[in-house]
């Protein structure tokens, strides 16, 4: 039988700090309705000790020492992984010193940033999904918290990774001018914010994802599962409200986060993210298929709107030889796979599965039109990436997508298969308009959405946060 306050017993036994204790309480409460020992290498020590920028000048012309915390940063799936990989590279290109503190999967940094991987249970590893940890692993209280959270259908990784990062950083904070949290928003961020300048990027209000996920199913059990999985939002709201300075990637996100999280809008700095034009660029020697569409959004995520695009393709297929390439693979026996069968679209839709960057470029180059059918985006990387490949874009107006698209894409309302169908047919029939949009989109990306611009604005925001923290 558990004692009335089991978290207090854990605190006495393991000498947990207040931030970790708060996390223990959080998991126990959610279940009722392990600090990682990673150490920095000698190379990291030498790297930071070589030059330390102190907070002595309000101008701060010296390079900054920056720590970026990113709990799950797959560079090929999801905007957060793309963000940390490219921002860290662009900041080091400007001369700043960056250490990325990450959990699995490896963010595959491609610049001069230093990477510290913290050991976690990695229960979402697709090669050993939801494995049962060993008894030795569960002796670590943070491992235990993570496993209990996920075993009860929650998502405890943001909470526990924050604890691991806090433990790793607690005796290394003198190395850093600022800590930048990439939407972990764990209770432990508040502990760090008391000791060092700290900001966090919130890409979009994940309350929107929760709302759409709950509405997407009629099953009461599935609705409850969605609500349980998204229960970490309460922690993120709590933490975000107590941080003095926040970064977001679009004005639309700023407005929605401020509203959904009850945070004053003037705490946010909007810094649009960039497009990696070393990965996304036109391939002029690839022959286009005049009837081919491409969509890169996650197949089985309701937020991404593939359901509506498939219905549009079905109607078009009755009068046009349309073909749709979906980057990625549908969930086995999932809703999208069933819908493709139900609509008899096997001859019109192909899923690429996981592909490398070069094949990704080839798929873009073959396509006549890129479609972004999302119900909501906090920024809209698929729009920018297609434009960088000089592909005409049809996009919904969901969330911040119009901020990225500007007047260089054909815009339609979200959740409207008929509007998508009409827009696609319009561009199929108008090669001149496809060419105009392709050129306008390419020019828009080159002028507005580079990672160098993002890094310059981010460093400016860092300096202001540092000055505010030190009272300069």
C-alpha cells in the first residue's frame, strides 16, 4: 500500500529537488484520474572554457554561449527537430557557441554546435516500441516516473527530460549566457530560470492538437485516451505562464498561444523560422508529371488534413488521371489506410515510406503541384520547403500558413475537400499560373525565410533577455 504522500518518501530517499518533486506529484495525480547521470566530455569543457562571455556590457558584442534543450528532435519528422538542427547550425555560423542538450533520436546536427545526448528510456524507439525497462533502470526515480506516465497512457517525456536536463546542467550553468528550451516546458525549466537567463520557443499551442484529436473520433474510449495523452499540457501552461520571455514562430501562433495559455502577448518575440535551402532547391533536370500532386504532411495525424485531400483526389480521379504522392507511410490498419481502400484510390495514391533527402527532392521535382491541406500550422514548413523547390503550392488558411504563403500560393479554407478539388483542377488547367506561383514562391523563400535571418533575430532576442535578467 502506498503512503499518503509517496512523493515525500521519494524526496527523502533520493534527495530530489523541488522541481523534480513537482514532477513526481504531477505523474501521481495523472496516474490516479530519474535523474540521468550523463556527464560532459573533456572536449565540451575545453570548448566552453576557451572563451566565456560575461554579462558586463549592455551591448554584448561578444559571441554568446548558448545551451539549447530539445527533448525529442527527429530532424526528419516534425518542426521541432528541424528547428533545433538548423538554428544551432545558423547560430554557430554567426560565431556563437552552442551546445544542444537532446534526447533520442539523434538530431543529426550538421554545423559546429556541440551535442550532448542524455540517456533516457527511449520508449518511443520504433525498433523497440514501449519496451519494458529492466528493474535496474527503474531504480532511477526519473526513469520510474517516465515509465509510469507512459504505462498509464500519458506522455511523460517532456516532464522527465526536463528533470534530466536540469540534473545535467546544475553544475555547468556558469558556462552559459542563456538557456533556450525548445518547447519542453518541464517544471525543471523554472528551476533553471531562477539561476540563468532562460527563454523557450513555443511553436504553436498544442491545445489545438488535443482539440482536433478528440473531435476526430466518435469512440468515447479513444477520446479519453487522447485527453490522457495530452495531459502534459497542464504542466506546459503552468511553466510558460511563469517564464518572463518567450519566442514563437508566427504572429498567428503568438495570438493563439497567448489566448490558449493565458499569457500576455507582449511576452512573446515572433521570429519566423527558415527553410534549409541546402536541402530544398529546384532540380531542373527531372521531368515533371503534369498530373502529379505531392503532400508531405503526416499521414494519420488529423491535424494535417490528409483526409480532405484524399476525398478531393477521389472526385478528381473521375475525370483526370491524377496521382498523389504522400511522403511517409500510413499507420498499418489506420484511418488513412482504410480510407484509401474505401475510396478505391490504390491506383492513384502512393506512399513513399521513409526516404532520404535526395529522393525527397526527386519527388518534389516530379510533382506538378504541392498541396498543404493542414487544419492548423504554427508556421508551415511544408509550404516553404515546396516553394524552395520551385513547386507551385496550394495551401489551406489553417493557422499561420498564410503568413508563410503570402501571395505566392493558392489559398483555400481548411476542412474543405471541394475547395481543394477546385483549386487543384484550376492549376492543372493553367500552366502559366503554375509557373507564376512557382517563381513567386521561390523568390519569397529566398528573400524572407533563411536560417541566417532567423539566427540573427534569435541572437538579438537572447541579448535582450540576458540584459533583462541581469538588470542592465
